[in-house]
């Protein structure tokens, strides 16, 4: 199983935010195991806001991995970000806990972002 996720913590007195980024594998069973591990970790977090983002490598809304994550974190708005030249698939997602902190999500689509990576950057506006 590839690296699961990176965890960072931001402390702004008297406010704490946990930021988690991830890049799931290509195989369905691997993604499901990674999602389960990630969700177990998230259950242990005690912060004012938790932000989870990353490339889930799944485009189906109803596969086992997406259903598992969406049941626990809520449904993240889906913005096509892959492939960057002609984005069709929403592989990259962002969630916040509590969900009400997520104001807006959008993919940045311009000449520079199309050549910088095979994925477009996905940006979230979050109410702290």
C-alpha cells in the first residue's frame, strides 16, 4: 500500500485546524483500505475544523470507497480536474468538518494550470 496521507496541524489561539492531504492508489481494494485507515484517523482528531483533501483516484460516486468516505465526511462537491487538458473526471476532492465551513470549491483552469500537472488544482473557500 502506497503512502496513505500527510497530516498537518495549524494552531491559531484559540483555534485549531487539522489539515490532511492524501493520494489514494489506483486499485479499488487499495483505495478502500486507504480510505478506511484515513477515516479511523479522522475519528481521533479533536480540532475546531478538519480539512481533508486529495486525489482519490476514483470517479464513480457510488463505488465502495466514495460511499464509505461520503457517509462519514459528507458529499464533497465534485469539480472535474482530470485530465488537465480536458477535465472530465472529478478525482480531486476537499471536505471540511464541520461541513458548514466549506463555502465553495472550484478547479483552476487556465493555460498555466493545464500544463503544470495532469490534474487541475482544486481550490476551496473555507470559513474559519
